[in-house]
C-alpha cells in the first residue's frame, strides 16, 4: 500500500457526458464529493493497515536530476524543430488557466514543487527545476507565452511556448499549444512531456476531461 494514495493525493476523476443539466451536480462533486471520497478511502486504508499489520510504504519521489550534476548529459541543440497540440477541455477557460498558473495546483498535479509568477518577466519552475524559464507575455484566461527550457538542454538554449485558450461553447476550452525552437533530438520527449506531466495529471486531479483536436 503506497502512502501517496491516502488523503489529499488520492486522484478522484469526476466527469459528465455533455449533460448541461448535470453541471451543478458536477460542480458540487468537484468541490465537496472528492474530499468526502478521499476521506472514506483514507479511513479504509488506515483500518486495513492496522487490522492486517501492514506497513505503509512512503511515496516514491522521482526526480530528473542526477546526484552529480557534473555528470548530466546535455541534449544536442544544434538542430531545432517545432510542434503544435490542440486540446479541447471539458472545463471553462478560467479553470484551465488556474491549473496552469497557480503554483499550489501545479505542485499538486505534478507531485513536485512548482514556482509560478504569471506576469511578463516572471519566472516559473516545474518538476523540481527540470523545467524552467520566464513568462514573455500573459493575458489572463487567454494567452500564455513563455521562454521555456529543460535542465539538460545545452546551457543558454531556450525554446518558445505559446498557449492560447478559447471557448466556443460554455463550459469548454479549446487550448492551442505551439512549441518552437525545440531541439530536434528531444522532440518526442518534449511532446510526450506535456501530456504526461500536465494534461493527464490535470485531468486526473481536477476531473477535467479532454480530447485531442
């Protein structure tokens, strides 16, 4: 039994299938239902541990930084490329905006310390510093532009990220991410990193379903 699944870290996914009448209930479940479910599961696991004399395992903390930074292998940045991702979230723009720019929420879904100063010139850091950079331009609930880099890229190399949020239908968000100046040798890892480190954890923690466009 892993301790990370107890209490506030338990992921509870709450969704509805395009039913506007169910939106009030969905909001209540997100605000109160998940806390209730987490409490019940935590109590059950505690009883299980005590009743069967099982020692809870500590959460495994995974970092991308080697113990000796001098041994860190740098990714070649001589050749660069770009990509785009379009995602439709079943959540309003302000909810997605908050997930992307609130340091507390980002720390929760990445399960590591995040630092975010969402203003032009502000700094950001995710995954314990594995991702870092500065904000170039910020328009609340509409646009985020960042100078973005991975720690193991060649010193001084920075890529450019633009995330726009639009809404054609109430309760949904069309998010368009454009990531340019990405080292060609690191293209797939960077693309998958957005999905694995951001989109999927946001979906699981906050219950915001999404689909690719």
